[in-house]
C-alpha cells in the first residue's frame, strides 16, 4: 500500500461535506500505515481550496493546518442512511398505491430517491439545451512564423473563437 511509505497525508478532496466524508474513507484505508510518533506530530492534513487556479492551490498548500471535519463527515453518513430509508419506504408505498395503473402500463416498480429528482432535472435541462443549440460559424486567428534559423513557431489568438468575420479580416489585414 502506498501509504506505508508516507510520512504525512494531505487530503485534497472537494471542500464540502461529501469531500470530508471521502477524507475519512481514505483515512480508514490508510490509517494502519500512517506513522506514529512518540512526540505529538500532526500527520494528517486537509487542503481547503475553491478552485484549481494556481493561486488557490498555492494558498491551500500554504494553509495546511486542519484534519478533516469529523462532524461534517458523519452528517453525510446520517443523510445517506436517511436517504436510503426514505427511498425504500416511499418506493414501496407508491408502488403499492399505484399498483393498478402501473400494471396496466407494464411497470413493475416505481422508485423514489431524494437524489433522483434533481438528477432527472439536470438531465432534462441538458437535453433541452442540446435541442435548442444553434451552431454558429466562428473563426480563429493562428499564424506560423519561421525564424532566422528555420525554426517554426505556431501562434494562436489567446481570446479563442471570433464570431465576427469582419473582425477576423481586420486582424488578418494588420498581420
């Protein structure tokens, strides 16, 4: 196991309750390999960051102080148990309550889960965006320059796509 060769563990997971919960899952797997010390030395650190921009990663690394938040982690465990119990109970209830119409429709079971509704909403929203998508013609500005030693250099417009052909023509003329 890789953790056997580590002196410290730094956990870089999402900065939300689920991330804290995953931290404890990782620690459960690695804890037997985390070195113990007779001196009180912290061996587990939690990186806190909100984006993967260089400045945020550096700030997270410089701010390593805390272990994961145990209370946030166990709140996720509790929510998962509740989600399961509510989902099972309500799935059973609605399957029994709607047995007649479901049988006529050829449906054997009707499930419910607290995550199903928002997930279905995300899927429907994405499907609608795909249906409504209208492709637009765009241009890119790119150049190739050969230096005095014959080296080829490729250059690209850092702003990406340009949707106005007149602008591209003007840039081309100036180049």
